[in-house]
């Protein structure tokens, strides 16, 4: 069952028109049950398009500050002449329906302007299978695992920008949206990926497991998206010897909590612009935690398993 209702339609239209993916739209609409997020991206995209279509079968994209009607009609003529207009969420023809609204005839999804692809291709079965292949090739033996992820810090900046946009629009309807009303990206990612990992590897996900699979995501536009925060809140970004960049998640969140809405809007677009690239996997690691046996520390990596067994035999 599609989780959005008529009450969510305006927010969904607004976010979709600016290039936000279906799963992020769910997050901003407060969808806090797991099932909808687990559907394939293609299925979600098609269902969202159906939900946003009018009775005439056209997909309405209401932009926050639409251009004058004359300009939009001119764009329509360009499209008819053979030059396709582009939406931030994909490619397709733009048309004008009664009332001057923009209708999007067809589209193919581009990189989400909020999650930068994390809730698109990086939580689909194909990607999880690739990670599991790496895990199996590592030679580790395990009966459960904990899966941890690290996301690019500017995701917090982009989410903040989208939140300010939605908050402003909902305020016009005497409604409110708090930061805590948005489903956290990591929570949604966990809901989707944990069952896929368990299914693929045949073991449960356990937060207390000593075996950890970690994936670190990166994005080339991190500095570009975050540099204004350092200029406004320099005390939040102090260099550290063990950090490659001052733009850590904690530093960015600290700055976002300090900056006021007006200053943020002056420095960063609301809604956030479409990114130039998708996220990439910077590194993936498999590791066992250390255990203590008779005062000795053992790292339960596969290469040390024999040494541990030998030591235990000596104790007997």
C-alpha cells in the first residue's frame, strides 16, 4: 500500500519537483514504517508518479518560485520544437495545463538532491550483493554481524535546506514540521539494507556482534557544500590530526545548530541544487573486535584464528 495520503500531496509535489527521490520524500512526510522503503526504487518512482498525477493523467510539478507564465509557455514551445526541457529530477517534456501549472510527461530519475544517491542505488539489492561478495571473499567466519555506514557530511546541510523549504510551505497552511519529525537517513537505510544483508549472507544483523562490516561513502562536492559554514562558524571546524578534513559530520551538525535560518538561506539554496555527481564508496572493511582471554588480547581476524585456538588448547 502506498504510504502517502492527500495531506502529503503538496509536500510530495514540492520535493519531487526539486529533484528529491521517493524515499527521501517519505522521510519528510514522516513515513516511519519499514515496508514502503523496501520496495525497489523503480517501483517507488512509478508509484509516486501515479500518486502525483492529476485526473488528466499529467504529473504536476509545483516549483516554489515559478517563472512567469510567458516564460513557461516559451519553454513549452521549445520542447515541442524538439528541444527537451530538463527537470532537476530527470529528463522529459514539460507542458502547461490549465492554471499555468507545469506538467511533466515522462522522466528518468537523476541523483537525489538530498541523499545524493544513498537511498537510490546504494540500498538496492544489486549493491548489497556486491558488498556481500566482498565480505565472503574476505575469509572471515561469523555467525552474525553489525553493519555500519559513514555518509558524506554535506547530507546534513542538504537535508537542512530541504527541511527549511518544506517548513516554510507547511507554515503557509498553518502546519509545522520539526527537525525530529523527519525520519533519519541512517534509520531508513537500515530498514532497507539489514534484511537484504541477512538474506544474502544467511546470518542475522546484531548490534552487539564482534564482526563488523563498514562502508564509507564520499562525495566530491563536500567542500563546496560545506565551506560557507566554516566562514560563519569557524569555531566549529578545528583541524584534528586524525581527521583528513575539518568537515566532519559532528562539526557540520554543530554549525547547523548555531546558524540562524536567515543566514543559512542567504548562503545555501533552499531547495538544494541537484548534485553534479552521485556518492561513491570510499572504502569497505571487514573486521572482528578484540577479545580478552586470560589477560591476552586477540583480534579475531581469520589469520589469527589458529593462534587463538592453539592458545586455548594450551590452557586446557
